[in-house]
C-alpha cells in the first residue's frame, strides 16, 4: 500500500480519542481496498496472538496524514478497535506496516 507525498504526523495511541477520522474511503482502487482489509486482519491476528504492533497510517477529517504505532485488537469492514476501546473507521486507513 502506498502513501501520498504528504507529511505524516506521528501520534500517540492515547491521543486518538480527540481525532476526527475521514468517513470517505481514502483508497480508490478496489484491489488496494481488499489488500488493506487483508493487512488489517493479519494485524488483528498478530495483536491478539503475540501483542505485536503495527504502524498504521490514516487520514483525518481535515485531510491530515497521521501515523500511530499500535496493537489492533479487532478489524472488520467498518471499524478497527484498539486497546482502550478506540474505534477507527476502516475507510480512513491508508496503510498498515509490519515491523
């Protein structure tokens, strides 16, 4: 998955509760959307089995590109869930990187 040439702001997971996420799908290509879902499901398995973290890049409602290093507990077509009950719309996610 690829990011645009925009500056990425690193944010702490604890600060995500104050972010308004994009509700419009940030990926146009259906193949890349499917790949995003596969990566999120893989990240969910990694998080639940090994407490492994991923770098997840997303777009805010204002169009800012942000990244968080986190463990994904749940991922479906609508939302992903992080520790602490933080929910992020799947459509706002641009990229998932495995370390």
